[in-house]
C-alpha cells in the first residue's frame, strides 16, 4: 500500500510573518503541486521525446526537430519553452550569422532524462509483448 503524505495544518496568526502564506505542497496527486505541473510538462509526448534526445547531447532547434520525428515547429517550440521554464533545459543563443540556438539539459533535466531513458529502454525491450497484447485485445474486441 502506498504511503500518503500528510499536510500539517497551519495556524492562522495575527502577527505579521516573513513566511509565505501558502504552504508548499509536494504531492504529485495534489492539483496545486508544482511537481504535478512539471510532471504534466515532462510526460507530454513531445517533451518526453525531446528530453530523451537531449539526453544524447545538445541540439540546435532544427536538428532536434529532425531527431524527434513528427513534431511540428510550433509544438517543439512550445514544448522547449515549457521545459526551460521548469528548469530542465537551457537555451543558448550562439553568436553566428545567422544566429543559432542550442538546447541542452540542465543537471535536473539530465536526472529526469535518465529516468525517462530507463522507461524508454524497458518499452523498447518489451515491444513484442506489447504488440502481442494489442493483437490479443483486438481479437477480443472484434
């Protein structure tokens, strides 16, 4: 059984406080949790694939777009902005004519990408099992 995280209630105070009034919630199941928002960003299809690609090394935008086949320019741009906002990657403008932009993982992004890589490896290894399960499901449905 999973352990639930208890939130300690805060007592209202009449004295001014230097502390923020909202308590930091660190439970991915809580709707107001920062980790939940980051989880949603990371687990989006294009974000996961971009993080996996960037785990191989830095990429310029168009090279990353080619690596992550099927993503539109607009979607990749929005995805990279979200990941940069979450502190998972950096965007570096390189001095050149024309100017170039290169994306690379932050240390936090590298940790997240490492876990995604393990998941991707597991899914690649078990692809025959997944395919067999899908065929079996289709037979039962059809």
